[in-house]
């Protein structure tokens, strides 16, 4: 999966630094032997199997030392530089821990110091938030944590906390002023003074930070959580896509890949106070059938059967989901707070939930003045590896193509935007739906041996015009598909300047040595290990460079550092010998198609305005932030106006004629919630400016007269 874009500062503060700090605490006391076994097995695996391993030596140790401390205290407002100096004796011993030459000492040492400093920081933020802020003072805050050093003194640390808390409070205070202004003429609205609003804003900030510190205290006492982050830091230093997966994370990964899981059938959200709330219920699910759970309920605790419940204070949604899901037929007990304030404990038996709306391929028809274009949306290259009869994206996409052919569409648009990849086997099969037999992708292992993966089916399911939509988050299998279609000259790639650039292959390998590392569901966890690299059939790797679009459209992520090339631990680009392949029998004149699209984009003020807005917004994330109310309001006004303009520009002034397929008319009979969400999805397609241009390109391909037969 891929990393998301650089976020606004508030989200960086809440979802990045603080949370990572909470998850990255060392463990106290002597670790049980399982930790040493895991760490040593991981070291062996990285050294002996990883595609391009770094030497696990003193230099590697120094790298892990810095990265781990940066993760433990990403915002650099807990530890002091003197703490880092005191821990520096471990800079060259981490490699010895990994190789089993000495006990694990580094993380326990970090924990001991972190606990002490955490208690101090708790006193600091409470003391600061006990007094009013002066928002008339002209000052700024620097929240670019990557470029910061650890504070040299306690006074410097306190100042960092003061500015951060002031900014968080300023955001809330400014919002409250806006709300007061908007409701000033409402009879029943209670109009508060500036002093009262400032106090309320501080109270909200205090509650939010207190929730995180409560979660931090839980994490700091959990050996597994602290150890897991230590191992994750080590494996990710090899490359960004090697991951350590404890058993619960491995289960979650498999669920995401398969589109099936065993749970209660409720989607969750996290509100501004840090509560985990029920957002929607799946009809016929355990949660829905219980009659005791409603949308809006707050989940306070989760227990596995009769075990001690886990308090969800400070939890993020993904972590809450992991402990609510489990094995089929097992009991999970939720302690919930109802809207009227009453507390109830609800016992539910987990059952299979199918994420068809979120994971599986689906299609629609878009009618134009020139004909009908089929549209297929594929959110990921999913495959249920444990169930031979389970869903596979290549089979599902084939079914969607056949349905569209029945409707006699003139062309097909395949939308792979934000598709982070998945099954290698299925992407090869899927390319085969659109080409004659031939190579699809080349894969090279650490020994330099290249293997060509080919489509061996001579038949072509669909031979008409094809456009593939991508963006910066189209990664891995998505890039293999787009690259193959581009190299064969089979279709047109539309989207960002380039895709993500993940050209590596991973496999889940269990850490139980007694099983010969063969059980990917080992109770010791597993490592999603980089074993190979992808190469296009034309020879170049998709690693780092991604796939360049034939037709480029302005988008919001272009100026953000979100691609593989922006990660210092990414493996390099290279190339190998091209495979033997024959381009598609019909070659579209891409220059003509591109020229027509460029003219439309040039004459479309929407795209030019979007490009300017995107550039301006991204500049706001790497600067000093005003802590003065007037300056903040000026910037906030401009930011909101820009975001409002973007939202308006995203929507077409005249909606596309989008409809579902007749074959899907009864798909959601009996489930009104799913039917409503399906209709909303169709509606969203009708206003998408990017789909509109993809349809225009398809029309150009359909009507193009100068098709040339390749000899």
C-alpha cells in the first residue's frame, strides 16, 4: 500500500506525530524469549532473502537509532537532546541485538526515559492550557518536525508545547467565532463572549490531548506494541514496502486483500473528541440484527468473549477495527454509550461480512453524443488466496467487460486511480483480457535472474478502444497493468504526470523457524518481504519512476511529496533487456488524441484554475503558521475560499449521462442502504471532471479514422 499525501498541519499533529509517538514506545523489563526469537529471525530473513539487503552492521545500527527515536517522538516535544545523548551508547549495538549477539536493551532504555519525560510533558500541557492565550501577539509556529532537532533545554521543550497548543486552540477558537457570527441573528443561539469562546477552545484542546496521553500510557505498558514498532523500524529501513505484521495485522492485511472478513457489520468513524462511533450498519449483519446498536453510538470498550475489555480511548479507527474483527463464530462484547448517555454492553457473534462496495470491481455506462462508453472501477487488485471460490479481480473484471459488451459499448474506461495494487497473478490475467498472448511483466530476483510472466491465452475478451485512468496513488499491480497497456500501444493512459513508482514484489513469510518459515500465519507474526523487482516488457523498471501518463491532467497531489521517489529508503531505478513482444495490431495515433485533449484542457478554465489552486494549497503545508488571530483568519479565509473553489470546480456544470447496467438492477434488492450508496456512487461519476475528459478521449479513439495496421 502507499503513503498518503502531506496533510494539513492539524492532521499532521494528530494523526502523525502524536500517534506514532504513542505506538513507538520501548518495553520495560527483560523481554520474553519470543521477542529475541522474532528479532533474530527477522535479521536472518532480511540478510538472506531480501532483494537488496543493507549490511546489518554499525552503520545500519546508527540508522535505526535515529529513525526509531524520530518515530518515538516525531514532534520532538517529549525527549530532550540530553536524553538522545544518554542513549547514544546504543548507536552501535542495535545490529548486535538483531543478530542475536546480545539481549534487547535499546528499546527498554528508551522506554524508561520516555516514561519520565511523558509525565513531565503531561504536566506541561495541562499547565499551559490552564491559562488564556493571547492571540493578539504577532508570532508564528514552526511545525516542520522533519527539520527540527530535539530541544536542548526544558524551557525550549516547553516553548514548543506552548506554540503547538496555542495553534490547536487558535483553530478551534477561530471556528467558534465563525459559528457565532453565522448564528448571531438566531433567536435561540447562545452568544458567548470572546473570553468564553477562548476558554471553550482550550477545554476542547485539553480533552483531545488528554485522550492521546491516556492512550500513550496504555501503549507504554504494552510489550507487544512497543516491540512491534521496533521491528517495523528495522525492516522498513531495508525498503519502504517490507513490513513486520504481527498476527492481528496479518489477518487485517488478508481481509483487505480478499474483501471478506468476520466482524459485526458496522463502519466506524472517529469524531473530533477522539471517540470511536458507529457510522453505518450493514443490513443483516450481527450489529444490525441485534437491535441494540444504532448509528451514532460511541464504542467505549471492546472485549474478546469474557476477557478483560480494551478501552478505546485515543484509538484510531483502523486499530479499533482490528480488535473488533476476529474469527467466525467468536464472541465480541462492545461497551457502548447511547445518544441519551446510557451505557450498555452488547454481546455479538462475529459473522462473515463482504466488502463488495469497497473492494470489488463494478461498472457503469456513460452515454455521450457519439455513443456509449463503459466504465469499470477497480479499487485494488484483490484476491482471496484462502478460498478457491473467493473473489478475484481478474475474474470480476472479465465479468464486467462481458456485461458491457452485451450493452454494445463503443469503448471502455478502466479507473485505477488510488489503486494501491495487490495480486501479481491477477494483473497478468487481467492484461490478458485486452491483448493477444504475450509477455506482461518481467520479474527479477536478488540473484539477477529475470522471469517473464506472460498471458498464454490467444483469445482477446475485448479489442475495442481502452483508456486507463491513474494518479499518484496508482501503485504496484496498477503500474504493471498501465505499463503493459502502454508498451503494447493497446490503450491510452490518462492522469497525473506519473504513477506512484512501486516496482517491487513482496511475499508474506512466517517467522516461525520450526515451521521452516512456511506458515505465513505464524503466531510470531510474519514479514511482508521484498523479494523481487518488476520490469516493463520494454525493459525499464516501474520502480521509482512509475508510469508516465500519455495525457496529463492537473491534480491535487502533483506538488506533494507522496511518491516512491520521495522516500530516501526506496530502491533505485534500473532496466534490463526488453522482452520479445508484438505491439497491438491496431495502433492509435496518440499524437492526434493527445493534441485534441491538450486543446480541451488548455481551453478549459476549470483545469487551469485547479492547477493554480493545487499549487497554492500545497505551499501552505511547509511554512511558518500564524499564532495571531487576525493573520490566522486571513489565511484561513483564503484557504477555505480556495478549497470551496476546488470543490466547485471538481463538479461538472452539466452532468454526464451515467446509468447502472441492466444486469445489476436487482443487485441490491433487500438492502436499501447498499442501494442508496450505489446510487450515490453513480451520481458521483456523473460530476467527475476527470472521468469526463477520459470519456472525451474515448470518443476520440472511437471516431479516429487513421487506425494503422501494424505489419
